[in-house]
């Protein structure tokens, strides 16, 4: 079973985006995107919605 961070990373890569591109459209920093994908942060629903909307 994949973690949430792994799912976010997989979906980002399927779109052909780099972390910088996801960060720009979701208004998040690249280090935060990295921490999300490595499951180092607890994501709020607000952040998940911003990532998912893109």
C-alpha cells in the first residue's frame, strides 16, 4: 500500500510535472512539496485540496 506522499509523487510524475511546477500551481514551496512526498509533514485538508485541484 502506498503512503499519501507516494501517491502525491506518483500523480505529479504522471502529469509530467517537477516539484517546482506543482509548487507554483498549488502555491507551495518546493521544500514543502518534497516533505509531503517523503511523508515528513502532516497535511491539512486545505493543502490536500490545493494539490488535488491541480
